[in-house]
């Protein structure tokens, strides 16, 4: 088995809402005919635009879900229980979904690990047929803060099908170590809730700033007390930030265990090095939580992915001009920011509005349409052009 | 969306270096000339110094920023509500029309209600929703279903072509003679400074005809059909190929639109023997929509008191001067809140032209501040009721069908002379 790293910024597979996506309908001549008539009736819209008004969660619709409950886990963390639309295809424990939620009118997409039972049965207070994610409000974390503090039951959210390779193999390995920190517990609690009966020897090291900030504290302790999981808590205020050398004491046989690790980037980087130095890098399976953070600056490189062009541009040159100078076939219009004829999807990076100085950072993995005539590079950008 | 090499207009709009319109203050020393030179008539901004205009630019930039920063849930809820209302209204009206032939005491209630509902639905869809979404007013929500790059509207003109001729040409070159084809759409003389020709003698007829088939006129106009017919001898193969591609796009769109309104919906109504009445309902609804949109749109730039500008007056135009041109080149329609919604908030034409990508529900909120700014700067804020403004345009269309008055020659003599020339050459003369 090879070490797998799941980069959450580039989900593979899964469905996502596409511009003008048609509803895939049932096959068969009659159904196809009916669909053609429906499309002729709905043009220039598509039948789904009308059906979505009546039942946004129906089978065949873009996947959506309705928030059923938001249950606090700690002061800063909450579990969001969502009833998914009928197109929900299920998941493998450890996988994550992307959720698109409107905050102050703007849609934001984020990825969260699933913590409910994959067979759809009720568990840990999550009603049957619902999906659940748990998130911790972090400073500057627009979406997590919104979910924990402001979101209300009844809210309709956009969903993607589950994806990700941070899962247990079949059959499950004999000896397992879960190493988690903070909200990195979420994919692992998803595995524990689903796979615990199949797991015979589980060690779990979880790190948290303090005892009352341990998410799922009671559930984890119960497993420990019942002898199902050997839990070690590393509390920053008691033990200091986890020193990986401490593993030798906490889980002496950690080198023999298939290890699933999820937590902040610093821990992941340190652990990857530690496992490699020990000569067992294949035993480590990593889930990375945060997408790359872009620090806005002045100017930078612009990548036009489909034209396979990379150009350097300063902080005062509109991306449109930079692209045209490099011979990229850029859509364009008024060149003063009013006609929206130059809008191109940005897949990463940051741009600065030359009129106002306002910086827009690409923060999720959803393409962000950008007006190229009035924006300059503020951090290496990639465009879908 | 336009790909750069496809449009001839493009080369001339491309600035060297940074577009001066991006900034209120240009790094280059600005020419000390009057900001705007009206053509022949007094310049309503003659009393403003370059510094005054720069000040206006800063004030408007700040106002724009203030509103854009405060966009949020309530705005998103507004547009979704309008879209939801329009779609339910359309579905309800279409459902009624399935029984449009059913008579109650010699009267067809379903026809009347369905036709009225469908007309209002089409007007909302074209104006408050389609026009504004295609302007990018709602792009900030990052909802791929309500986005300028994805929207297609219930109109003969394909969104892509509309966005080019409207968002790009009209909104950038508003009221610049020879640059903004919206000034009379190439078939009307709505400004004294547009040269007269015999063609315009019949413009009251053109005007009414244009209003009745407005959606097709817009499609032909966005396609630049007139320009193609006039210039095709001189066009390169590439330009002709582009035209043909665009033409096919329009024909496909018209086919889909006509199939929906005039074939499929009437066919469904056959269940109650209402095919013919459903057909008439769709014809009437499209006609009502055409007349209404035309009536609203002519009030935006053609009523008296609104300025037009010379081609040369916009060379090196700064952002402040551009703002000034938008304010002087547009006129509003006064009325109730319902009136503003049913005009797609084009009743706030001045505010819309200053900030074409601002959510339309905000125009009414900033209107008093724009009016105040213009009054403080002694600029005319043109506004009036729909009927007053529309009537003034109809009157203008009649008056300007004749040549301007000149010393020493009666207008009827000019017309008679031109008629004689036309009779001999079998041509109606140039349009501008």
C-alpha cells in the first residue's frame, strides 16, 4: 500500500453544478420525447429551472441539501446535520463533501469530512438518512464561523457527491493508529462510527488546545473506557504541542500500525518527515484540510491553463492586457469594467481591482469569474482560458 | 462575450497603456479643454472645471464603493424573489392558457388573465431579470444560475450578441454621435445633430413598426444586420464568416423562441380545443412586451434635455468625464415602486448608466443622492412620468422627420428637392 495524500483543493470525481447543466433524464423513447417537449416549453431556460422552484431536492436536480440541525460540540465547534437531496449517492467513511452556502448573499464552497453512518442509519444523534459534518469556527474562517454561529436549520445548501481517498481499505488492517488534531478528528470519527466493529486494534492520539476543546470528547472516552480504542489525548495546555517523539511513549508500536493522520499543515509536514525518517512512509495516510493560502501582493505570474501560457505581470497591468500581450485569445469588451464581456474563470490566486484597490482572493476550489480588464495580478493566478 | 479579433470596433477602443477611464485622476496631465462639447447646443457642463469633474468622479466612486460593499442577503433575496415570482407567474399564466378557449358568458376569462400574466412575466423576464443579470449586476453572488456569463433571456436576440452591442458599445459610448448606435438604432433621427435624409421623412412609421417587432429589431440590430447589408461588398471573408456564424445563432434562437410560443404551447392547448386562442395569447403577450420595452427604452436617452456628444469629445476621457457624460446622456422615469420594477429599474436610467453593474434594487436608494449631486453641480437631472417622456419622444420623432430649420430656405423646399433627387436616383438617401 502506498501513502495517499488527499488534496482537498482538487476533488476528483463527484458531481458539481455546471453552468447550464441539463438534468440527466431516464432513457427510453417516450421519456426522451417528453424531455424534448419539456425543453422546448422551457427554452431559453431548462425544465430544471422550473422544477427546482417546486422541489429543489428531487432526484435528477443538482445536488442540494437542507440543514436540519446545528448541534454544538464544543464552544467553537458544531455538527451540521443536513438532509441531502434524493440524488445523494452515499459515501465511504473518511470521505468529504463540498458544501456551497450563501453568506451575505455570496456563495462559498468548502470541503468537510462526513461523520454520519454510511448505511444511512441513525447514530450519535444524527437522524437516519441525514449527512453530517462537523466544523470548528476559526478566526477569519468565514464559512466555518458562519456554520457554527449564524447558520439556521431550514437553510438550503448546495452539495457535491462525496469524494476523497482518505478511507480504510477492505479488509481493515489488523493494527491501526489514528493521529488527529483539532477538527482533524472529523474524518476519523466518521471511520470509527462506521468501522469500529471490524477494527480489532485501534490506537488513537488526538491533539487539542485544552480538554474542553476536544470535539466528540464523550464519545471518544466511551470507546476508550469500553476498551475498543486506546485513546491518548495530547492537550497543548498540559503536554505542550505534540512532540512526535512522544509517540514512542504513547503508542510504542506505532511503526507497525497503518496510520491515518488529519490535522493542521505543520503537523502533517512534521509527521510525513518523521515517518519517512523512520523508514515507514508507506504506513502513513494523510488528509490535508486547508487549501493553499494566497498572500496577496503586487503583481506576479498569470497562468492561462488552456492556452498553456505563463506570463509575468506587474501590479498595474490589467490581466486582459497581460494576456493579449502574450498572444492569448482573451474575451474583451469595454475595457473599463462595466460590460462584463471579459469575465474569465479564475482557478487560483488573487487579483486587485485597479479602480478601487480591492483584493479578491480565490479561496475555495470553485472557479471564480473575474473581470480581466480592471483586475491586476495580486498573487500568482491561474485562469481557465 | 466577444473574442478580440472578431469585431471591427475593437481595435479603435483599445487604449495604449492603462485605460484613463479606470482612474478618476490620470497620471498624465489632462488637456485643459471643456470636458464635453455638445454639438451646436450649449454645453450643460461648461461651468465645470477639470477639478470639479474630478471631484464628481471621486464622489461617485465613493458612492459606488459604499453600495457595493453593502451588498448582501437582502439583495440576493430580492433577485431570487423576482425570479421566483416571474417563473410562477409564467407557469400559472401558461396553465390558464391551456383553457384559453373556454367561454364563460361569451367571455374568455382564461385568455384575458393568461395573456395579461404572460405579458407581465415576459416584461419582468426581459427587463428586471434578463437585462440586469446580463449586466453582471448579480455576478457577485457567485451563483452559476444567476450569472452574466450563463444567462439566456426570453428574447430573439442571443445573450452573447446583446451583451456586445448593449453592455459594451452602448454603455461605453453612451450618446456619442457615430459611436453609440442606440441613438435612433440606425433607423430614427432623435437628435438635431444627426444629419437628416429623406429616409427619416417616414420615421414615424419606422418608429411604430420598430416598437411592434422590437425583439426582432433588437436581434437584427445586435447582429449589425444593417451594417452588413451596407458594407458586405467591402467586407473580408473572415468578417463575412463571423457574420454568418452570428446570423445562424440568431436564427436558431428565433426558431427555438417561436417554436415554444407559437407551436408547442398552442399544441398542448389542443386538449381543450384552445390551440388558436393560445397562439393569439402568445402573439399578444410578445406584442405587449415589445411595445412596453420600446416605450421604456426610448425614455432613457431620447427625451429633450438630454445631451449628445461629439466623437472627438471622448478622446482621453477620464473616469470623471465618463461619469459626467453618463449623467447628462440619460433620463429617468418617475413613478411608483411597482413602476420601477416593471421597467426593470430602467426608470433609473441615470443611476444605471453611472453604475451598470450595481444591483437594480439599489438604484432607487441612491437616486436622491445622485439628484442632489447633480443639482449641487448645476447639472440637469432629466426626469418625468412615463407618459410625458414617451410623448415627448414621439413628438420629437415627428418633428425630426423633417430637416432642421436653416436660414433662407423653407423646410418643405428641402424635402421637395430631396424627393426629386430620390425619384431620379431611385434611392431614399443615406441613413446615419
